[in-house]
């Protein structure tokens, strides 16, 4: 195998203090290494250790926590969709045995997916949301809480789907209330509106409400963009474009 040159990963010097603070530092350093290695399940485990060590997460740690769980889920969400599609196709073509195998594989991945959602939600509900000390942190974590209940609802049936959808709705609504204290064009506020509207459209099947959520976010952000710090403007503009794209699809 040929060697590949990767940019150097610059890690902070490990502090010499002991106890929970040292555990937190170690967990973050290991999470960075796992992220570079694209081992996101382990990255999520290390960020779980960081949360359990106590203390508010820095903005960088908060983003790492989100990225770890999101990346751990991404491939599995796609795998479930593919397995479901294969099972349907095989069944339609009369190959019931193949269809059952694909369904079994889908069930296996769904179990993994539910475990990741439960792990993230446990940390959010027990620690991160209750201890959030700023509107930005609280909005970020409530958005994430809504997202993970949405993911759980996507692949659940019956009462489990209904319960997850209801909890997602509650988290998103609480997040929208907290976000009212942020600038209208703040990327976290816009990201929340984007994901909430997708939830309304895809899970609740309430497209009119999704359009209203997305359009309101766009209207208020457009007049507030100039007030945003320059380092946030690019993310805000990108999210506004995603909102606009969705509106174009939903109004067809």
C-alpha cells in the first residue's frame, strides 16, 4: 500500500492536573484522534466521557459532540433505506427469501441506529439541556434533541413512532422559544428552523406548517443578516439557501 500524506493533527498539550478535568481533556484529545481516523462510534463514546466528566462544553467541544453522533448515524440511516428498498424490490419480483434476508439486515441496523439515538438523547436530556447556561447552548442542544427524536421516528412504527414524533415536536418547539433570544440570522437559530420545518414536512406530513416555519425564518433573517458578526455570515447564508431550496420543492 502506498503511503498517503495527511495534514498534521495538532493536539493540545495534555494538562498535568488530575481528576475529572484531566479525564475531560483526555476524552477530547481521543475524540479528535478518532475523528481523524473516521471511527465515529468511538468518537461518540469519547465525547460521552467528556460530558460525563462535567463542566460546560466549549463551542468546539459542542460541535464535536454533534459531529460524532451525526456521523455515527449517517451511514446507518442510508443502510436502512437501502435495505428497505432491496427488500421491497425482491418481494415484488417473487424472491421472498431474499426479501426476508434484507429485512433482517434492516432490523439489525435499525437496532444500532436506535442505540445511538438513545445514547445521544440520554446525554442531552440528563445533562446538556438542563445545564445549558446560554440561549445559544440551550438552542443548540434542544435542536439536537429534536433531531434525534426525529431520526428515531423515521424508522419506527406505531406507538413508538408517535411517541418519538411527539417528543421531537416538544424539543423543537422549546428550541424555537429559546432561539427567540438570538439574532434572527444566527446560524443556530436558522439551523433549528431548517430542521424543524423538515420534521414538519417529512414526519408530521404538515407541509403548510413547514412552509410557514421556513418562510418566517427566512423573512426575519433577511432583515437581520447585516447585524450578524462576519464570521457567522457564511453559515447563515448557506442555511438560508437550504431553506429557500426546500420552499421551492414544497410549493410545487
